[in-house]
């Protein structure tokens, strides 16, 4: 699961599944309830408004951006990881995948210093 603050840092965490319970609990434990949360339209994110979050979403079936509502920041981060693995490392075993993702998250979070 990936979360990125606008103009900020990324937070990546391995979660066991993408069920509503798992997603909501992860968001509740990681994000301030006063924050604006922007996601794709996925049933697992339903209920965020009931918990006090300002929740906006986009439906990737027909659109990718509505004004300032988009998920391109996190999509860009996943793209950086994919290109890094395909272009630099060529192969990453399942055993070490999280270590590589952590490395890319560190690079992303410290990109202004590198």
C-alpha cells in the first residue's frame, strides 16, 4: 500500500490484502482524520467519510484527473519502482522485494538531497 503527501513524503507498507477492513485500518493508523484523502474508486475505501476524512476519488475507468483530484503522485512512485527494477536490477526475488521498495521510498523522500 502506498500513500504520498502532496509535495511531501511517501509511506509504503506491505499489507496482507486489499479488503475494506485492512485498508481502512491502515488509513486510520497512518493519516490524520482531518486530512484530505484521495484514492481511486475502490469499494475498500468506502466509509472514509463516515470516519471524518475528507475523501475524494477518481474512477480510472473513464478519467484520471478531476481538477486537483488525482492519484498521479503515487502512480508515479510505482512507475519509478518498476523502471528501477527492470532497468537497473533486472530481477528481484520475492524475499528482497520489500527491501528494494524501501530503498526507492528512501530515495523518493530524500530526492532533494541526492
